[in-house]
C-alpha cells in the first residue's frame, strides 16, 4: 500500500481504498486520512475499546466514522448496510443486507459521549466525536407577542446531531400565550448579540454533559429586565435581575406562570459573572458529573467573557515612569475614565499613585507599560480551586532596583539567580541595605512550571530578570501637563514592622502571603447559591460556604 498513491478498487456495490495509519483517540491519525476522505463533510466518529479498558488511549478496539446524514449506505461488497437516525442523540442501525432492510444491531450515541475520550471517560461503553463541519445548534426564540418582532423573553439552544429547523421559519404559536421562531445557529453568543443587541441585558446559562465544560449540550438565554416572564409551557415562569452596583445577579424560577411560588432562587456573585468559571450542577445523569457556566451580555457591549481592568501603581506623581506593580483583573463591568487620571492611592511619606483603564489585549498593554523593564508575574486564583479559577494577574517590577512596596510601606527588590530561582527581598528603608534584608526564595521548580503554590502561579517576563540588586534609583518626573488628582481622604501611613530573617525553606505559605499578599484582591470563590424557594436570610457575612 502506498499512501501517496492510493488505489481505488471497484467492488460489487461500490468502490474502496485501503491504507495503513496510526490512529489516535479522538480522530487523529498520522496521515489525516479521515478528514481527507470526508473532504469537509460532517461525520460522526465512534470508538469502542477492549473490554475493561474503556476510554484508555491505548485500548481502542475499533473506530468507525459515519457520514452525518440519514441516508442508507451499503458496504462495498453490497452484503451489509447502515443508516443513522439523527436528533438530540444519534442511533446507528446496521443491517444484514445492502438495502437497509433487515436490522442487525442498533447503537445509540448520546451527547455526553462527545469528547469524553479527552478525559479518558466512556459513556455507554463508547466515546464519540464530530469531524468535518460541526453541526449547527437548534435554536428556538420565545416571544410574548404574536409578531415575533420585539426582543424575545428567552432563547433556547440545543446541540443536536443535526439541525432540522427550516430556513426563514415563520413566527408561530407556542402554547396558549407565546409565539416562537425556530432556526439554526453556529454560534449562540453571536446569535444572542444579534437578537438582543448591546443594550438589552441578558443572562446566558450554558449546560454541559461533563464537569469540564467542553462540548455544550444546552444553552438558555434569559432576558434580564427584572420582570416576570412565563415560560412556553404556560405553567412556570422566571425572573432575572442584574445588580450593576455590586455586579451580582439573581435567577428565580417559579412553579406557576405569574411568579408567585418560588421553585428555585440562584444568586450569582460578581466573581462568577466576571470570570464565568465552570461550575458543577445537579440533576446530572452521568456518574462523572455535569458542568454549568454563566455569562452576561447586553451591557453596552458584547458578552463580558474576557473583559479586563488594569490597575497600574507608580512611585511618581505623574504616573509616567515604569510602574512598580500592574494588576490585571476580570471585572463585571469596566468603564475607562474620559481622560487619563493619576490619583493618590496612599498619602504620606511613602506615597503611591495609580491609574485605571479598561483593556482588550493584556500582552500589548503590559508591554507598553513595562517596556524594557523585566517583571515577575504572579497569577492569583480563587481559594480552593487548585489554581483553576483566576481572579487577577499581578506584575512586579523585577529590575533589581529598590522599589516602594504598595502593601506595607516597606521596600523590595526582585532578582533571579542563574539556576532560575527568584529572589525577593524586603527592606525597612529606601536604602535597601543587604544587612537589613529579609529574603524570600521562589525555587526554580516553582517558577515558569505552572506549579500551584498557595493559590498562586509564578512566571517571569520574556525579558530576563535582573541578576543583581542595584543602588536605589531616584526618580525625576518628566515635564507634563497631566496634573495628579489627590484622593480626598488619606489613609494612615503604615508603620514598618520589625525585620526578622525568614528561613528560605520553611513556612512557604506564610512567606508567600507576606511578599505577595492578596491585598484588596482576596475574592470569595465563585459561587452560585441555589435554594428551594423557602425564605432564608442572606447577607454578605453568610456568603462563604
């Protein structure tokens, strides 16, 4: 067999080509034979395994790929055939004749099987995946009026094996008091933006048949106007309210059509809405669990996934020289000031200044601020998430110079040894004398390796960090017409605590908290509070689980 010169053989009922390749779980092979054979057409891959080894990458017994339509297909010899029945699941029926007449076997592929092999899981003793063009989502828009011309109260998406909704479907009756339009969509985020626009708030609820939030199965998008809306079944209702002041939202469902009897009440905190983490959900039929994700849209822009706020801290009152610290965080909403503002963060002998901006590209923004100055990167994650839910990324100037610490009024330097370990030193005065230093060591195996240390991951900039501590730098602000705006209420000047030597190999967590504190960035873990409709007291002090 010659892969580069395939031979097409005529058989009794068709043609065939044979080849050899190394097939990998999930549809990859050495020569990309499958994708080339289907040439862009959608297909369904079904993998079965050696008994007792389902999901293992090295135990695939067979992999069969089917063109994703409902036609009857004979094998090349004309002795057997198969046909797919497509809906929210796919049923593969094989026949003992070439005309799809005599049923031999049936196999059902559920949505949960799609992509399960990536986590070495099986569903119904098989794994499956889509190849070629991914099938469109089926979408139904629910309206409260008969022309279907206003904003819908709800959008429902379903990832099926085929979308059968007709093109340009008319507005039709849905139940006794609602109307709907069905269609197909390749992207639910883009579809929602088109339907609702950028100024009609809405909440997106994505449901996944797995706990890692890949391969979405259902999406429900609610209008978030705080009003009562009945569902298409005419027997239940919902209300979604967004509090833009604190960045929270509440989703309440009711067991009646008039929002009188609460069925469930889900409170979404600001971190859940700003970072859209993958959360576990109940009512899952699969042993490995299911996931859910929340996304906001319609707040004067596209859905808020990935929106960033930059807080830049300086030692000079013009906010013009290289920053000391730069913090990038996810936010519920981000509004840039009309004009650049350099205001005072802390007053007194050790004054720190700050600017805030909304940014699109983190890499471009950080490069523009630090320019030729190297920096240490500390990624902060929500407590208890094993560094999976990021809250902010903080960059510290690591040029070996003596810099004012924004946290406690002391001073610090950051350098890197030849073995890759990062040395952070704390000093009580701006002289940064070696004899006064309290030294913290981030061992090389904890830098640029992705290691999670106390809800933090440490990395360095592409530009090499300084290798030696230099003499304290004095900053002379350049001429500028930018006048700093002082904060009205100054905070007390922090008093440096007594400096003691900290062992470099002991009490890692304590040292991390001292040198790289969470400061004001100690958010609660992402939370989605759900109750059963009974009255419960809820206050900020009760937010921790």
